[in-house]
């Protein structure tokens, strides 16, 4: 799929230690693993983001984690995309997804925001929702819990045991998307 030009891979989350282990930070967790695979450390970028440049599966990439809160991710992502001259068509966004059971993974292109404030912010700032998404299922809140409260809670103990496998699989899906394209990646990971 890659023509040799650079891709931007963004993990969505919230900055700060108090959010580090929350469901809303699933995107950060995957991006951290991808940076480990590149063998590089994130550095502050002027566009309110942390970035890493390198190659994933031989494809040139910039990994980014906005340092704004989730609801304001669009500005930093647009800034980094502009700085590195990466078009929306070569943007991959990794994020948590309430409408998938915990452990499920879906790769898609475009689509709605499903009430996800990070995606709404990206669409506003980029002027488009036509980017790739790697969606990590976090499940629905129990009972009548407000979804906004649920996403800011830590993963449950049982979930934490399975989380490394899900994060690893999501990172593999990102690499597959860059190398093999959407259809083959969906066939392999959207089970």
C-alpha cells in the first residue's frame, strides 16, 4: 500500500499520570509500543504533541501523541500533519471504542465520530474524517454509568491482564495497514 511517502500514525489519549492507565488512553498505549518497535523515544514537537520519526515495517512514519486533552486533539494533529506534510489520506488514528467489546479490534477508513470527542476534534481541525482508524474495543459502561466517566476509569483487573495482547495486536494491525492496505488488514484483524 505504501508508495514510500511518509505516514502519520496518531494515538489518542489524555496527558498526565492520572490518565495513563485509563480506557481513553488505549491509543497512547499502542503508539508507545510502536515507538518501542522503532527503537526511538518521543520528543516534544512545537505543535502540542510528542513525536517520533522512523520506519515501521520499512515504511517511513511519524508517530504522534497529542499533549492536549482528548477533546482538543484536532489542533495538535493538524499541526503535526502540516509540519511533516502528511495528507489526511495517509493518517492513521488509534483510539478507544465504546461500541466494541473489550478485546475487539476494527480497522476502517472514514466514518462517523460515534460521539467520540477526539474524533470530532480531528474532523473539525482537519476538515475531513477520511482517515484510517484502528479502533480498540473497551466495551460499554456497566449499568447506568455515564460513558464520559467510564472512559476515564482504569481498565478492570481482568482487562489489564489481557491488555498487552490487545495493544500488541493493534500495533500489528497498524503495521499491516501501512504495508498491505485496508482490505487485507481488515480480513486479518476485524475478526
